[in-house]
C-alpha cells in the first residue's frame, strides 16, 4: 500500500537515493557518479530542508519510493538557495575548470552548484512556481505520480499560486508524455533561452 504524506527530515537519505536512481533522464545514474549525492544536492534535498511544506513523498512498506518537490516562488527560492544552500556545497566541491566537454557527470553537477542557472522571467512571470518529481521504476505507471501531482497542485492553489512550470529531460520520453497528459502545455522559450536537452512545460492554476 502506498501512502502520500509531507516530507520528514528522516527522509533525506531516501531522497538522495531516488534522485540518483532516476537521475539519467529517468534511468539509474549510479554508474555515472562517483558521489551519489550530487543529483539530490540540486533537485530534491534543498527543498526538503528549506521548504518542507512544498514537498510530498510516496511511501511503501520498504520506505519512500517517490517524491514531488518544488517552490511556490521560484525567484525567491533561488535567492534563498544562494544564501543558505550553495555556499556550504561550494566549500565541499571544487568548481571544475578546463574544457566542459571533458567534464564527467560529477564535474557537471559541481559546475551547476557553483554557477546555478537562474530561471528566466519568460518562465517565472507566467508560471512562478516550479516542481521536480521522481518515482522509483517499480512504482511507475500505477497512478502514484498523478496522486503526488494532485496533492502538490492542490496545495499550490490553496496558496493562490497562479501557475507552475517544470523542465523534463528531452530523453525522458515517459516523463515528457506524463506531463503532456496531465494538463501541462509545452512552452517555447525566446531565442537564446531554449535548451536542446530540456522540454519546458507550464500550467496555469
């Protein structure tokens, strides 16, 4: 039986594990990383630490098997990351140098920690909130993702959030299909802001 609930502080290790197990365009990224916590440092754990009220998890008998994490105000959250989250990680991980095409996965994540991209206003103006969601493979296709999404969007509407955006890896075909089937529209960013590796979605609430 799957239970949905707000995140707890003792879920942190499982958030790291899920982030790694789904971190290669929805597939297991364990073989790509020497440090298995790099992906969680960016996409899940800071939300659980800094904004637990906007994180929900799916729990089965063996523990947490999925999560949805986000922020109602992306701009404010990115500013908070800069003050309260990135500085400690920057002490731990060196900023990579040299040719980016030669960087391994850990170096690419380390660069994102040192130089995180700010979300463009073309996304945050119409869709100020954002989310990340991941489920372990054995729980996918059972309606758990839809239930987590409904829980998060209901919470957002209760806080008068007007819209939410997200980015899906272009290689995560199941993820792209999921978001398109759940009321999210594909967004076209202005020239210079689009990414070949990311499909952007938005939904008005």
